[in-house]
């Protein structure tokens, strides 16, 4: 039995705690909750951002899912972009992290070097890589010309079939360093005894990786993959700076399309419907990835 | 009496003719030293050379008899009696615009204004043009300190007017008397002036005069000549048109030329655009298909650089500045950056109207007024007064001249002398032509304008006309259905 005095003190403490949470909740509610709920409302309206909105029910969503070929194209582009970036960014990050695991001076220096692109603004990265890819003045083309492969130099940002992958390469370069740091932190938590035991048993480095590093790094991988996935769905600034979604919508992804729908076509209601589909999609993919990684983890 | 009267009149007429003839020779001579360029002399031998843009200025042009003669610059102003700027109240305002390249020159003008009127403060707030077009209305509507706001012609002007976000400036004397009246058109709605265009852009091809002279080339004056020129220049290893197909916006500039003579009048062209935007006409129909086909023909004739699909505006300017390209086809606003890349290009740039028909053209060139000043009605009355005063200051001839010369832009202000900037003088020729306001901006619905522009970029880059237009028609149908 608790005394009435203690009960009263507990209630008082709870009230104080609630008051302390209020500023954070106010910020969250005004900057996230309210816009998110407003977005749901806008998705049911036809609105140009200036004149009075007109209620249209679920028409925006149904039209989007049944009639809009460009949205499907952007969605397909986004999924391909995500797949390429997630696979290569995760693979490179894990590979480099395994080599940079020890806290030697060289490794720390290299981690900083690899992390460096992450601190640049994405628009700057986009502009730099646009110059590198330029068919007339770009360093990549110049290098290919210098080694006699000039005639094979592709139009990195001009050829519709490779533009998206060229941007994906930039994205991988941009964020691999960040994922290396996450992986290094995760891999350093693996007990050294496991590797020592494996060495005593005569396991090769590959066997050690397969049997110890990979399964033990799965929780970190889940974080890296989920984070990279979200990054690929919000790679707006990079694509905007490099191609604007072109040529012929070849590099248009969902966020660039939402921007165009809202601010160029001035269809704010329809853009809200597109953004709802985007959020649902990201949630679903992230859930699927985590489920897959956990299943594998359980199987081991 | 009658005979004597006639004789007296005849003598008087002869005297006036002699006086005018003398003035015609003397006036260009008087400013010839200032231009300091070989193309500017006492005789009218080079088309396009002008003495400035004053009411008394002259321009060397082909007359009705086919010979070059000095003619009055067409100001289009009916009441050219400029007034001084308004006196400002003390205070501070924001001046919103998108031209980062003009920042230094504008800051110099602001500094002069603030020194002349202590207690005033004007702060430039610059956003890149794409975001400016898309976000500025939202920003300004919640920022009353943004008292002086520049607005793009077309969709942004329409949006600002829908939102009642511009003050009526019709009765301001500095608007009625300091601005070339014909240039005000894009800022007028229902007979009232809501925005005052500052720059007069000429979105016509700029060509390398030295290269043309060296090779004995003439600027093409019709479609057949244009395609022929492309083949000739290409055969010499020179890029005929440095068309930046990878840079949306600037790639769209030649669309103006393609549109301007695409039908018998601007009214007919406007009708086509309106019908496409209303879904009544398709881009696969004859009118737009005709325009698109010309892009394909230019591509086939070798007018554009190799790898044009990935050819950016940066590369286009670099190639033109380096003498690798004969023509930079976007407009006069490219002259400043080109000179920055290669100062030796100063005085070597000319302009011509891109005629893409073989019949007599309806229009001979393009003009545009995108940089328009407006006052934010949500600003306080004091801030509005300060904004008006600074706007009137910008619209005085001395200040406008400083801006024009410093930024290599023609302006829509009367009595501006371009003598200090030889390239502005050399490209003034276009002012004497029959110009039309850039017709690509007739597409005011972004959901239609974007796919239309992208389609033309793709076709100019070598894609099949029918396939691209069919896809584009489908995209427009989808966009209009939302």
C-alpha cells in the first residue's frame, strides 16, 4: 500500500513531467503533426495554392493510381534508384568498414577522408558531378579520352538508359562514408573472442566474415539499409541539381515529381496525394527490409 | 504670293532637310569616341550600330529602299518627359529578386541611394530563378518587409494578380514618363500597370561577328539559309548553334523563334496555345507538329553540337566564348557571362532574328521583359513609399544606364545611352525590328508548358517527332485531367 502523501507526490511529479514534455510536443505538433494532418485534408481537394480549395474526395488518389503514367514512371525510377544505391552503398560501406575497423592512425584518417563528402551540401555535390560528367569539359570524359577510350565515353547524364545510374553512383560516393562510420561502430561491438576462437578453429577470413561478421552485423545492416532507403526516396536536391529529372523524365523520382506537381503545375491537392503514396511506400519498404533481415537473423 | 509662298516653303524644307542630314551625321560622330569600336563610325555602314536609346538616338538600319540609313530608335514612348525619383521616408525594406549575377551592380546602386538618403536601408534578398518562380508568392505573402518584389512575366504575374499581391502603379509619373510605354505590356492587367519591366531582353541568337566576317558568312535571313548555314559551319568543324539542350529554360529560348512565325498573327498563335492548354488542340496536331519538325530538321542539318542531349548551358557559353561555336542562340542576357569567360569577345557579338520560314516573316525577332518591379500591398504604407521611391530611382535614366552598362542588359527606361558598352550598342539593332513578346510564355499552365518544352528538347536532340509528341499528348491529357 502506498501512502496518500506518496501518491500525491507521484501525481505532482507526473504533472511536472507532462509540463516538461509540452514544449517538445508543441514543436512536434506544429511542425510535423499539423502539416501531416493538413496534408491528408489537401489530398482530398483540388487546390492551386491561391484560390479556394474544392473538395474532391478520393479522386486524387484514384486518378494517381489508375491514370498517371508519369507517376508510375517516377515510381519505377525510384525503386531502381533505391535498389542500386542500397546494394552498392551497403556493400561498399561494409567492405571498407571491415578494413578500417582497427583504430589505427591511418584507419582513422581514411575514415575521415571517406566521411568528408557527407559534410558537403548535396547541391554542391550535384554541381561538381555534373561538371565531372560533362561530355565536352568533364574530367571523366577527358580521362577516357586520354586512355584512348574517348569514343566509348557514355553520355552520363544525357543517355536516358544510364542517367539514373550515373546519379546513383554520385549518391553512393556521397553517402558511403557516412555508412562506413555506422558500420565501424557496429562491428566494433562484436566480441573479439569470437574471431580468436574462429582463428583457433582454422577459419579463413571469408569464413569468419560469413560466420561471425555478417550475422553479428545484421542489426547495423538493418539500420544502414533502412537509412539508405529513406535517403534514396528523398534524393531531391541531388537530382534537381544534376538533371532536374531529365532527360525526358529518365531521372524523375517521386520527390522531384511531387515538387513539380505542387510548384510548377500548381496542383497542391494532387501533390499531397502523391506524397501520401510516397510515405506509405517508404513505410512498407522499410518494414519489409527489417522483416527480411530479422527473419534471416532468426534463421541463423 | 502663292508662288512665293511655295518657294519659301520649299527653301524652308530644304533647310530643314539639310539640318536633319547634318544632325544625322554629327550625332553619331559625337558619341563615336565613346563606343571605341571599329563598327561604330560616321557613316552608316554597319547594320545595328546605334547611338543609344535616347529619344534623339539613331540606329543604322536597312531602309525601305534596301540601303543602310540612320533612323530614329523606336522608343515606343508617347510622353517622354522623364521625372526625377521620389523622395523616400526613412526606413528599411527588402528587395526580392532572382538575379544573383546583378547583385554587385544593384548593390552599388543601393549604396548610392542610401548615401543620398541617409536613414534608408534596402536589403537584397536573392533566390535562384526556379525557386523564385515557385516559392516567392508564398514567401512574400507572409513577409510585409518584402516591399519591392520583382516578378516574372507570365505565370508568376498571373499568380500574383490572382492573389492580389501587387499595387496599382498606373498613376505614377515615373511609370508613365520614364519607361518605354510599349515595354509595359507584360505588367498590365485590365488596363492597369501592376508591374514595371526593367530589363528589355532580346531572346535572339548572338553570333560571333569576327568569325562570320572571317568566313564571309551572312546571318541567315530565312529557313533555307539557316539550314544551309548549319551545313557550311559544320563542314568547317564549327558548332553552328551552341544550343544547350540539357538546360531547361535556356534550351527553350529558340522555341520563341520557332513559334513567332508559326501562324499569321500573334492572336492565332495565342489561340493555338490556349486550345492546347484547354485540351481542345493536341501537340500532335499540325500547328505544334510543324514547330517540332523544325527542331528535327535543325538536328538533321547538323545545327546542334554532337552529344546535344547532354549539352549544358555552361558548355554552350564556353564553346561560344572560345570561338568553337558560331552562334549562342539564347539571347542578349548571355553576353555578360560570355565576356566574363573571354573578355576578348567584347565588341565581337552581334544579334539577329532567327527566321524559320521562307515566306515574309510576321515577326523579325523576340523581346521579353521578365524582370518586373512590383510593390507588395501587405507592406506598411511607409515601406511602400520607400519601395516606390527606390523603384523610381532605378527608373531614372542615369541609374538605369549604370545598371544596363554594368550588367550588359538593355533596359526599358528612356534616355539610356549604351555607348559605354559596345555589345549593347551592337545588339541594339534588334530594337529596330518588328519584335514580339517571347511567345513561349503564352504557355501559362506549368503542367502543359513543362512537357511541351521537354518534348522539343528531346526532338532537337534527335528523338522521333511522332513518338515524342504522342507521349507528350498523353502526359498533357493526364495533367489536365487532375
